[in-house]
C-alpha cells in the first residue's frame, strides 16, 4: 500500500497558478507564486482587499494545507491588510 506524499514545490506552484487562472475574477499575472520547502509565498499588488481575500481563498484550497505566506499588497493599503 502506497502512502501519499506531500506535493513537490513545483507541483504546488503549478496547482496554485492553475487554480488562480481558473477563477474568472483573478488575473494570475498579478500574483507571483513561489514555494520553498513546502511553504507557499504569494506576492503582488491587487486593486482591492476583496480580490486579495479571494486570491488567498483560492490559493489555500489549491495548496492543500501547505503553509501560506501572504505578501500581497492592496493598492489603497499596505502588505497584509
């Protein structure tokens, strides 16, 4: 019986970028996704806090429980707001 291993960093990047691209309200080019040692980091500048929350929601779902670092800024605010 095989146990399911954690996805590779490259696979996490692919899955998150794919999921962001499937969400019609999100332009995946606005969000930089990097993964190092299983930790997902999201960077970018988005026009609204609501869109940022949607990006985080989609990324969390796609990341499957991996740790997520939010470095997304909102145009009318700062990072992490």
